[in-house]
C-alpha cells in the first residue's frame, strides 16, 4: 500500500518522534534497583498509612506539588464541555484506530459520545444527561480536537500497536497504588530494547507540569513492564508541535524522587496533620479558597489552562 502524503506539520512531528541512533537499552540492574528503591520506600509509607489507601496519579502529584492548601481543599471539580473535550476526543481517536474506511471527525465524535454516554461511571452519566446546548458545545470542541490531531499528527500505522487511554498500575495490590492512563502509546519493546513512545495530547499553553506528568507515566511503565519507554512527547494540538524528551536513567530517577516526595507530603498533610504550605501560582485561578486567601493575588492569572487535555 502506498504511504500517505504527509503535511509539513506531520513530517515535522514524525522527524521528532522517530527512532534514530543507537538502540535504547536499559540495564536489568538499573531497573531492578529502581523497583527496589520504590518498593522499600512504599513499605515505609504503608506503616504510616494505618488503614488508609492511596491512589497516586499524575493529578494527585501535580496537586500536592502545587499548592498544598489547595490540595487539601474540598474537591469541587465539575465536568464542563471545555474539560470533557479531551476525554471525548481520545475516545474518538481510539475509534479511528480501528475504523474501516475514512470516517469524518464528526462521525467519530458522535460515536464516541454515544459510547461514553452508555458507560456506567460518573463521566458517562454526565454525558448522557447533557442538555442540547452543552452537547453541541462539547461536540464542537471535540471535533476541533480530533481534526487538529488528524491534520497535524502523522497517521498511526496499526503495525506499531497504537493504543489510546492505555492504563497501567503498580503494584498489583497494595495500600498505595501508582496509576497511569496514557493518551497515546505507540510501539512496543523488542526484548529489552525500549521502543515505546508515550504521548500526551494537550491544548492550551506549555507547562512544566506536562513534562512531569510524562515522566510519571514512564516510571509506572518501567515498574510494570521492566522496559522503560524510549521517548516521551507532549503534543500541543493548537501549535501542531511536540515537545519531546528521551527517557534516561536520570529522568526515571527524578520521576521516582518526585513521586516519593509527593506520597510523603500527602501522608504528612492528610494523615499526620502537617500544616499545608501555600504556593500561589496559575492554579489560584480555580482554587475554591481563593476568595479568602491573601496569597491568591500573587498567583498569575492565566486564561488558557482550562482546555488542558
Ligand atoms: S488561592 Fe492560591 S495560594 Fe491560596 S490556597 Fe488557593 S492555590 Fe493556594
């Protein structure tokens, strides 16, 4: 079958993502040491947890490493079309991977909305109960997301095992679980050679937190499958540009350190009663404590972060 003609944006992205140079192979010893360090640290945390359990995700870590006072505030999260567009678009892209023929973005999004609305979980119930105006808003945003993806990201070759919303958890059962759900995974290891590419799709502006999210995914992938991914990329749909990082031992060690620091802080704050440290920033904009927080004025207003997925 002839290769599809790529747009310049697709060519540019492909050049940044493709494999080059020497094969990436991490030593067994390094992976074993990383897991041992994680296992020992978790055992120490379990002793401090009592009967509680913790689910650690990129959002938990981003929250506790942001403002600790906000981290402890009651969760007032509500779905909106702007927040939900990423979930719908990812489902649509998942359908695209296995769809026969050439569906339009609208067909894919309609199919995704129908499927998500049938799911027995909070998000599915929210989708199923959408009023016509909100549904149209969500549909339009998700179609824009999918269209930008198909126009600017290289076509996904099924032989490279592309997966969307790919979940991983470490360990299998314990009081503290690390959980990852990756927007897009391409490739799979060959023996111990790292060939997997982990990609997060983002709209809005670049944030250092996006790189930390990917590093956390790389850590969980390594702890679960023993073979680290070779590359991490945040693909910014509005600018058709990936920001790419090669996975190294240093990246994985840094991700483990940040994860353990985050778990330690969560236990100190939630179980041991430590007073939270306020860290004003862009997150002040949607903080429920903002009205009564003098530090809120130090946080930068930012208009673009809501569409973050
Ligand atoms: S307004 Fe800002 S500094 Fe104050 S608690 Fe919220 S996030 Fe923290």
